[in-house]
């Protein structure tokens, strides 16, 4: 699949088979993230790859407990609002039970931390699609970066005390025809040409 086809056919996949993709496929996806551009070529994005089912279950429980503590206010972002409401019902697995979670982090005092990690996450999503794997960007750990429970857990897995969680990506084999879905119509993302 060429690069433009990989971009055009990429979908956010939330329903995945429980099998962990082959290590060689995951290595290719992670390497695609590592090859992403970074400000001044800092190459400071840290990738924490979790494939251990017990650890994924544990972090899902921590995330649900943290969101359940929050209150929804009038201007709460819709995805955050849904995370909070589902957590209060005890029905929330932020990683959609995917077999792989790749957490990105970067230096806390680095101005391009989010931008560099976003480039890496996008590269990894396109690579996953090219390898016939599903993926979906996950922001919940970034939203909970200052939570003591989330930080303590992630620091056990290698997150540095000087790092901020910038995002995450779930990866797996799509289930239920997830990759065959038609793209949603594009109604936003306006383009202005100045010639």
C-alpha cells in the first residue's frame, strides 16, 4: 500500500481481536513513530509499549477510578464528558480492551512535546493501517497526566519523573470488519488557498 492510500484508508479502530500482533509488526509501527520529525531533531518522544493483559487491565481500572472522581461541568469536552459518565457507571475501558497500548511521553519543559508526539502517533497509525492492523489515538492518559495513581503506575513501567504523558495509541487486529468501514464524510477542516 502506498503512503497516500494508507492515509486515505486509515480508520480509528476500536473493536479488536484479543490476539497480540506479531512483534515484528509492532516493531515496524514503533519504528515509524521513532522516525517522525521532531523540533530541532530532539528525538525526545518516549514510547512505552504495553502488551501485558494484566497491566492493561490494571491501568484501565486506575483510569476508570480517576475519571469517576471528576464532575461534568457545562463546557466539559464531549470525549472527556463521556469518559467521566461511563466511569461513574463502572463501564469504561479507555483502551477498548485492545491487546496493545503504546503510550507516548516527552520532556515536561519541552515546548514541542505534544507536537512531536502527535507526529509520531500519526506515523504509527498510518503504519498500522499499511500493515492491515487497526489503531486508535487515545488521549485519556494525557488528560490524567497529573493524577498520582496514573503517574505512579506509568513510572513503574518506565515513565520518567521529568516526562509528561502526551498521548497513546491502541493497536490490534481489527474485529467485526472494522477496517472495511467507509470513511465518515469530511465536513470540517476548511482549506483556504492564497495564490
